[in-house]
C-alpha cells in the first residue's frame, strides 16, 4: 500500500530501501523545447514546485540543470530523469546515467527510471540490475521504471528479487489502468501518472465538470485532485505561470467518495493518448524523437 503523508505539502512515502518521501505534485517537462525549459523550470521552482521531471529522451536535461544551478536548487529539490530505449543494457545504462547526471549538474539523481520496457530488445532486466548497482553506489536515491505492465514488473522482480518503488505510467480519467494500478498496489509500487489530464474529453466529462462547479475550482484541478486523493504522484506540464500555480494548488480541497467513484467509472481501455508499452519499439534517439514530433 502506498502511503500518503498528511499535513503541509502533499507527499508520498515510497517503499524503497531508504523510505524516501517524494513531493506528490511534480513539474513535467515533456515537449517543452530546450530554449524554453530553463525559464519554465525556474518559474516552477519560484512558484513552489519541489519535484522536476525530465528524461534523456526529452533532450532538455541540460536546461533543467541550468535552471537548478541558476536558482541554487541543485541538490535541494527532487529530480527525476529517465533512460532512453537506445541506452538500455547494463554497460550502456551506466554510461547514459553518468551523462544525465552531468547534464543535470547533481551528485545524485533522486529518481531514475527505465523509460519503457522495450521488451523486444530484451535488455530491461539487465538494465534494472544496473540501476540497482547505481543505487547501491549512492548515485541514485530511488531506481524505478516507466510504462511497465504487470508482466514486465513481474519479470524484473523475479530476476532481481527487488521491486521498483515507482512505475510512471499513463493515467487519466478516461484511461486509468485499473489492472496495472492494482498490481502496483499489491506490490507496494507507487504509481506516478503522466498525461494526468488526458485530452479534452477528460476534463469536459460530466462528473469532472459537476465536481468543479460543486467545489468552485477548475475541471483540471478536479482531475489532479482525483489523482492525489487516490495516492498517485502526478507531473502536470504547463508553460503558463497561472496554470502552473493552479496545478500546484489542486490539493487545497477534497472530492467526495461519490465524486471519486464517478471519475473512476470513466475508464475506457482504448482511450490511451500515448503508446502501448507492449508494442512500443522506438529507439528514442534524437532523430527518432524529432521525426515523431516530440522534440
């Protein structure tokens, strides 16, 4: 069971060896161009975000690091980054991790994730062992995974004897992956939701709009509060300061049990906005990301 702390800023206690506590509302940087990233991250830190999420495949780690340095926050806030598919493998992961750490300008990365299982390549189990080694050396606080389905989680657990503390997956009202989330809960894996707002249909849905009217908040804030009340970590993204502030303030009210249940019931297993982890085989190289419009 994932533990949600009480009082002050929203936080989640992870089931890693150190019993780490992660800020529950982070700032996502996917598809923020490098030329905008430093400014956006500096603004997020000024507003009060204490958890920044990036990835090697976003090609903006250095700009995140520049923002951390410029604000004096390097080593003082939670930083997450992720390993590209083309860097999977034990030795390759070690090299890629060091490159990410240099880009970010930190001595230790708080949460380092395998970005996708990329099971077709067959390297994710040895990649997971590399992350555990880096954890044992003190270079990573918490090793974790992203986009892993139960079969991928089961494989690394059985191979290494260690369970990832975090699985960052696509979760939003119309695609909330109840089976994957249930597996994670049973095994003490914290779910971190990316694309937490989904697309327009999520925030335009009747239960979300009704709850927003009842609480005097925005539909987006309702969706984000649905996540945090159910214990998920979230990484909403915006380049607009007022939306950044509104996202961070989404923990200032509570939804009723009936409102939570109504939003849960919106789930549609075909309403994903990202790729299927079972079939995703893109390399995440710069050329691949550029061609697909991600950078």
